[in-house]
C-alpha cells in the first residue's frame, strides 16, 4: 500500500469518527429542543408549562429503556445498518413534532425520539476501536462523546435562536433536515460494522485429551482459569466506582434539568427578559458550556473526582443565586461552565473503569432517566410551588452531588 493509500484510509477513518460525533450532537440536540421553546410550544398546543415539560420526560425514559434493550437485541446486526435506521427514525420524529397540532401527537413523536437517542448513543460510544487504530481510540472516543456534551450546552441556544425568527416549528424542521442530511453522510462514511457473531459452543475436553497434548486450561497471573475470569469481566460494570458514577449522574443531571427545562419561563417571569435577551443569555450559557466541556475533559482525564466536585459546586452556586440576582448573565456563565464539564467528566470516568458496552448502556440509561426525572420533578415544582423554587431544587441536588463525590468517591476513584 502506498503512502497516498495510507493517508486516504486514515482520512476516511477520521471522517467516519467525525460523522458519528455529529450524529451524537444531533440526537441530543433533538432531545433538548423543547427547553428553549417550551413557552411557545405550551401556548400553541394549549397546555401548561409543567405539562409541556413532559416532552423532555418522555424521550428520556424511553431512551433509558431503549439503550440496554437495543444493545442486547441487535447485537448481531451490522452496527452501520442499526445507526442508519436510528438516524432515519430521528428524522421522522423531528418532522412529526414540527407538524404536531396536539400534545398527544407531539408526545408520540417524542417517544420515537427517545428510541433513536438511546440506541444511537449507546452504540456510538463504543465505535472508536472499530474505526481507528488502537493508539487513537482514546482520542476518537473523546471526539464522539463530545457531541453529547456540546449538544447539551449549545443545541438549545441554537434552536432558540432559529425559533426567534421563524417560530418553534422551524427548529424541529431544521433538526429533521439535519438528520436526513446526516443519514446520507453516515451511509457514505461508515464502513461495514458486523455485529457479534453467534457463540460457538466449546467442545468439552476430557482428562485423556489434556494429557495427550500436554495442554492445561488457560490461567491468568493469579492462577485463575479463563472461565473464572469471565464472571469478573461481566461484573466489571457493577464495580463501586461505576455505581458511584451512576449515582452522580442521577444527582447532577436530574438537578440540572429540573431547572434548565424551565429556564425560559424563569427568565421571562423572574428576570423579565424579552426574546432578544433570552436568546443572548442562552447563547452566552452555551459558549460557557463548550469552554467548560473541553477544559474539564483535559483535567478529568487525570482524575475525574475533584473535577466533578468543583463542577457540582459551580452548578449549586449559580442556581441558588439566580432567583435573587436581577441580571442573570454572569450566573448563567457559571452554570454553563459547571454543567458543560459534567458529561465529559462522567464519560471519562466510565471509560477508565472499563464497564464495557453494557456499562456504557447503563450510563446512557442513567443519564436519560435523570433528564426525565429532572424535567418531571421541575414541572411539579413549577406548577405546584413557583418558578423560582425550581432553582432551589437544582442547587440542592448539585450540592448533594458534590458531597457524595467528596465522601464516597474518596479512595474509590482510580488514581485518587
């Protein structure tokens, strides 16, 4: 193979990585579309803000179930085919939401969105070893997963900006078109990615065969057999550090979305911000979040625990202070810096602990359940107490996350 061929092959691999990263950005942006559009959608579909928040709850719960379910049921299907099917489903869901004339139709569209989110994210997270050489797997995985983090902090401001000119339906149409274009890009860039082959039964060996060929069962350094090692591998995703990651995911992500789902009505009712200021505020938040994502990723690669403690503290400080500060831009920057780094820090922690595909699927489930629980709890607080009270809920959960990471995480994190 010539140098030109090697260069072309390398470029094709990284193009595939980039297209998958854009895919994770697209699915998570689609999931979070209602956040910046909540007031307009609620008014158009004639429901309360709290009820409209179910548009965030439904896909989160569905994705939580879809991630491990699809990981098991489609394990022998070519991953390329699966990813293309899930992206096509996302396009249909976004376009159906754009033309929904009732809350029921919108919720049905959001259920389809949840299926696409759970499956695509779970499969995409583990694709790097199949797309790039071993020495580049860490970098490729970070790029693929950065789509999730960047979408969490940039997708909502972008959708809000688009809707400020052409209405909330235009944002759903735009994401539907993006999904269709990305479907073609994925089809062109992804190589065949065969699923797991069916297991081949091992023929039992008797003692005479063992004695004749002089072989013994494979043993590891500790003297255990290969069969003895398998249970440990299956149980890796149940390790204490990984359980801690899941607990922190629930606390920090649910706390964030309890408040962030209702940030637009909060800015309208408490900060008395108009559409232009809201769009600016969310764009400022998004920019801070992107900065937090990459800064935290670099630091968390060494030791995620202290990074997560600091991020949780920033989130708690910002959400606690927002109801008493008239001009929220500075606090939105602090909030964006904090939450922007949470996703990548948790993902790096899960990767370091070697949970495998099932561990990744459980993390995706916990993340999406947390989105759903946060949006649901926030809606109940908004409708039952006040829009300001939801910020107190977010601050309390973030503070609890910092305490849990500080106490339970001590001596349980690799490198701590």
